C-alpha cells in the first residue's frame, strides 16, 4: 500500500493531491481515492489553480503542470541558475510561478512549458523571492522577499514599478485584491492597502 506523505486539498476541496512514498504524484476526488490518477514523478511542492483545472508540482530541479481535464502533463523549461524554492500557479492555471535561490522569479506558460519571463523585481540577486503572485489580469507580479521587502513588476517588460525595500516593513500576507485594483499587506502598523489605479503596466 502506498501511503501519501503529503496531502494538499485545493482551495475548493474538489481534488486532493499527494506524493507517495515511492515518488509518484496522485490526485483524487474526496471519497474516491480508489479512482486516483497517478503520474510517476516526484514532487515536494503541489499547487492547484483556483478553478481546480491545473495542478503544478515539482522539486528543486524540475516542475510540471498537470492539466486534469485532458490528463496532459507538461514539463516546464528549467532556467539556468539556482534551485526552485517554491511553486505557484495563476488563478486560471495558465501560468506558473517559480521562486529560485538566485533571487529570480520565473513565469511559465503551463500549456507550452516555455518560460515567459524571468524577474528580479528587487534588483538584487541575493534577496530571493519567498512568495510571488500574479494579478488577476496577469499583467503585474507581486514579490515578497526573505528580507521582508515587496516589489511590483510589469509582466510585459519585467521592470519594477514600485518597491517597498525596507526590512523594517516586515510585510506579511501580501496579495492582490480580488478585482486586482490594489495590493495589500500587513505590517507592524496593521493592514496597508496600495491602490493601483493609473499605474502604467
């Protein structure tokens, strides 16, 4: 019997995903583990999109996107440089984000596996992104670094549009509003909201 060592339900709970002790990724619907689908690929990070249509998963060395409706698995091109520390997906599952030890955030197209862009939003290869998120319209990238700083980048150009580059900020739980009109985070002074109206993208 293969015992999953990592269970991660999606945000809606429509699927479960797990890596098994022999290095496989499994997905199943709650109550139907006997009908689980399996891929012979190991993973330490698992993330579903908001629509439960795509599972991105990977290790430090390789990432994949599993399109659940078609059962198609796409290998994501590996960039030169550091090892991947974290893996995320856009809300609609068409893009994946990888955070790397060389400070880069990599954006992939999950249908082709190709790299769309590499970002160094902080302009500092030593300050790695610990978390990155795409805006709902996928035109902006918000990065939160291990030093506690935040940066907002244009997906089209890769340029930094705004930076909050002070470790004393100690930003927590950064993200975009549901409609993408602002970014927010929590600091030692409480919730901070920064409107994006008029921002060139």
